[in-house]
């Protein structure tokens, strides 16, 4: 094997950008709803807004965000893999060969015109990698067409196997004859490259023991979960990538931001499918149950705000309760910081780490949307909570 052992795969959200000059809340209230013009939104713009731009050269990145729908949460592979390692867009060959693939793979990805990728992973314990842990890293790479993907899969296998040809051993699976599989006897991990349509599925599985039948069984069960997910995904034709809209369902338009001059960015300005919400969970079992119960189908990340779309307002209330329950013992319930209907907030306690976690976190429902905002001061979280509600109402 030429790959390194698994490392955490994260979806990150970076710090807030510089403040914008604020504008007052606008809009006409619906009967029985709060008049958002009465809310103190501080420096945040809350008027109806559209990010009506198309890809502007970022089509591959937008497609990578869409591919979050096509990479299964690890809990779908095996119920024991309940600890999500995160998920992220893999924008280029440099990124793909940083902790995911062997360095020798870069030439193949460049030669075959890798478009973009998405990777997710999970394990059966939080401290993975560990000698007795099971972990799966599932990387899906997009290529221009099916023929190119087939060539890339074979060449990626040849390059990876060639790192140590005297030590590696090729294996096969009757159910997946097109899968290139190899491992190193005595080492308890196994890798696979398999072309499927215009994609290459790249798997890296770590197990407690280097037993060949067991390693093969885990490759098969991972492919059994991953292949149907790709069947359900409709890729954007390569010639249409630059026609992809930045904010197709106006989820980003509903998010509290300081800066509306944004470009597509997988870490700070992006839209993902529901599986991405599960990829990041410390308890994928509970998170997937919440997704199924609420009908959550999309998540927008904008600076440090998130907008989640669910089935209806009742599902939104259940989503908030589920998120608060799963927030960890480092957060305590906080009395409402504003008059926003249905808003619920948490405050970091002494178990938390203020260097890594926001002091305040609030959940704001509006019909079939839930917005999550974070802040480090009570004044700012009050403004952000009010602004979140105003934006959700003004952009409905």
C-alpha cells in the first residue's frame, strides 16, 4: 500500500470576516408572525437578497459540494461505524494526494483530468486510528467521462501497487470484477480503486487484524453501500459545470453574514446534501435518525452560520431539540436572548474550551428552515439571532 493511515476528514468553518455597515430589518409581516422590522439586528444586513451568480469559474467546486449527496455516511456501510470522521470537497490533485492517496497518484489524476472529488470517513471509536479500531475512508473522484475514469482506476492501482510491488498482493471480488484491490500481507489495511460511470471509488479500510477474507468482506460491504449512492446521483455534464448556480435554492441568501461579497468556498460559503450533515457527527447513528425523522435535505454554510432545510415547521422544532440534545455536556441551556419565536440557545460552560468552541450557540426556526448561529458575546448572539429570523422571514 502506498497510502498513509487514516486522518480526520473535516468540514471546517472559518472565522467571521470584517463587519459590514448594517441596514435595518425590512419586509412586511405575515399575519400572526413577528414584525421583523421591530428586531434589533445590529450590524447585519437582513433585507431580501439573492446570490444570483453562476459558477464564475468555480463550477468544479460547486459540483464537489453536490457530490456530498453521493458519498454515503459510514453508518450506511456498517452500523458499528458510528463515529463520523467528517466529509469535505477534494478540489484538485494536490489535495487528493495529501493524506488520501500516494504522491505517485498525482500524475495520474492530472493526466486523466480529475474534475473534483469528495471524501468522507468513519470509524467504530473516537480514538481511531488505533490498533484495534475499524475505519473506512471513502473517496469518490469525478473524471470527464466513463472511459477516462476506467483508465484512471487502472493507472491509480498500478501507481499505488508499484510503491512496493514486492510486498503488495492483488486480490479480487467476484461481485465487483472491475475493482482493483490490493493489500500487504501482515498489514491490517486494504485499498481499492473501482471505476463506476464517470467516477472512481477509492477505498481505504483499516481493521484490527490482517485477515484477507475479513478485509475483502469490508471492501464488498462498502461498495454495496457506495455504488447505489452513485446510482442515485445525477452528475452535471462537464460542459455545464460553469452554469451551476452558486445558491440554487436560496439557502445561502437566508444565512447571517457580515460580508455578502462571497464566492464559492467549501469551508465558508457552500451548500451540501444531507449526508454531509451526518459525515460530521460524533454519533452518526443519532444524526442519521434525526435526518430521517425531519426530512432534512440540504445544509448551507455561510461564514459561521448554517441554514438547514427540513420537511416542515414541526420537523424544524424536532431538529432543534435533537441538535441541542446532541450538543454535549460542555453546553448549558441559556434563557432566550431575544424575542424571536421558537429560538433556543446554549452557553459554553467550564467543561468547554473557549479557544475552540463558540461561547453562545442559538437555533432559530422559521417554517421549514432552521438557522444555527454562534457568537462569543451575548450582545452579538442577540443581534445574530434576530438577524437570522429576519433573513428567514424576508427571504421566504
